[in-house]
C-alpha cells in the first residue's frame, strides 16, 4: 500500500486538494494518506513553514500531493520563515530536481485561451524545468555599494552535473513524445547559459533520435504566444521555466488547468498545480480544482505505476470540460466543489 503525504498548504491549496482527494477516493486505489501542515499554516501553528515533522512524513511517503503555499500575513517575515520556503525546502531536501509541466488545450477551452482558437488548439508541449539550482538557490543578500547605495544580489549559477541530469530528463521526455527538444537559455548574455548550452549539446550525443534546437528565452516567450505548436519539449532552467510555464498556462486556458510533477532520480515525486495560493480568491469556493486533480493523475502515473488510473482521471476532466463544466477562470460560474462533482460524475 502506497503512502501519500498530503500537504494542502495555504489559500486555495486546501480547497483544490480536497477535490483531488475526492477523485482519488472514487477510484478505490490502495493508498493511505498522512496529512501535514506546510507554508503559512505551519508557520502560524508551529513557527516554521516546513516543520521537521512534515519533512519526516515527506521523506517516508512514496509520493507527495501538494496544494500551494503563500500567505500575505507572512509578507513581513524574514525570508527563511516565509511560506514559500516550504516548497523550495521540499524540492531541495528531497532532491526533486526535475519539474515536468505539460500544457495542452482541453477541447472546448479555446474561448478561455489567451490565443486565437486555431493557434491555441496546437498547444501540446511539456516544459522540463530544473528545480534545484539557478538564481533561486544561489547566494543572495544585501550590501552597500561604494557610493553608499543599497544593493540586492542573487547569484545565478549552474554546475555541469545539474545541467546534465536535467538535460537527460529533457531528452528522455522528448524521446517518448515527438522527438523534439528545444533548450531555452540566454546564452547570448549569460555565462551560466553558455555552460548550459555546451552541456546540453554534449548530452545530445547520447540521443541521436531526438532533434535538439536552442532558443533564447525572450524569443521563446514570444514564440509560445505566436506559434506554440512548434514546441514538443522545452528544457530550461529554474527561473526561465517558472516564467514560461505560467505563460504557457494562459495559452492553454487558465493557470487553474496546469498540473506538475517534481521528481528525483528514483521516481519519488511531489505533485502540485502550477498555481500559487491565490489569496485574492481564497475561501470563496472559486478556485479551479482541475490542476490539482490532474496533478493527482500525474502522481499515479509517475510515482505509483498506475498509468491506467491516471488516464481515467485525465479523460474524466476532459469529458467534464467538454460537457461544459467551467469555473470562473474558464468563463463559467461553477464553484470548486461543483467542478469536482462534474469530474466525479464522469468517473
Ligand atoms: P497565484 O498563482 O496564486 O495567482 C495568480 C492569479 O491566478 C490570481 O489572480 C489567482 O486568483 C489566479 N489563480 C491561481 N490559481 C487559480 C485557480 N486554481 N483557479 C482560478 N484562479 C486561479 O500567484 P500569485 O498571486 O503570484 O501568488 C500568490 C501566493 O502564492 C504568493 O504568496 C506566492 O509566493 C505563492 N506561490 C506559491 C506557489 C507554490 O506553492 N508552488 C507557486 C506560485 C506562487
Ligand atoms: Mg510560478
């Protein structure tokens, strides 16, 4: 029996995870759950966003289902105590270095996409984002310049082993899809990116069946909107991947539709919607639970070896959308739980 660490977190996190759990329960799988606090909720109850007890559950679990963290009442805390440190800490402590973010347009969501319908229909891509390095984890701080001005800094760096292992995930992902990998960097300006590009080219030698291209991140942002159909798999660093995947979500209809998997190299994973805690709509029953439900499907496929159950969930979400189920972000009026009901009704 597999153990799932259930980490709902803050804001809309618990609202969408409740619906994901209902869907999992409906499938009658052999799963047990241990729920633990993360983020602002954990800070307010035990004084730390990632308590040792939560980390312990996370380490013991076969997979983690995560909602979101982020709490405006914590904005003035020192960085180490901010809710967002919980997700950064989990990624780092568990070596979850590879973040898979698939983006496709569900049939019927053309009108919700920010793109023209014909362009939107072409989206079928996966962003493979590196999660353990880059400017997010480099040395950071404040200092005073020679002129006496305040200065903030964050060091961006990648070592070749970090690039190599995420490049491999990119190539492996592309190999199982349409065989096209686009590596996104800023090699015209950044030394980090030049190393990135060198290493990706070295790894390409092991994947003659995959076509590798390179693109600067600014162009990639533009191309995602102009012609997303040109992309199969994008592999990129932590910062660029963060930004491009939020952008890709609007191409696919809503940030409330995109799931993600964050994996180590042994198949353990943390599964979460790509969105945050959405304090602007938290507690109002407005959040779209589809990204969380689809994250549960990814969990079944990638960590629990149950692709058939994952397929069933994904098909049920697609059918519910086809039937007209829409939360507000998709232009509809359904509540979070009504959207969950619509998926369950199909299941
Ligand atoms: P956000 O993703 O929480 O919200 C951005 C916008 O999208 C908001 O208008 C929100 O209402 C909407 N939205 C997000 N998810 C939705 C859903 N499921 N259904 C309908 N609408 C949805 O990003 P924001 O506002 O920049 O950040 C809020 C907090 O979340 C911050 O504290 C941030 O640090 C945190 N955050 C946490 C993440 C995580 O836990 N992995 C990821 C991103 C942000
Ligand atoms: Mg983000």
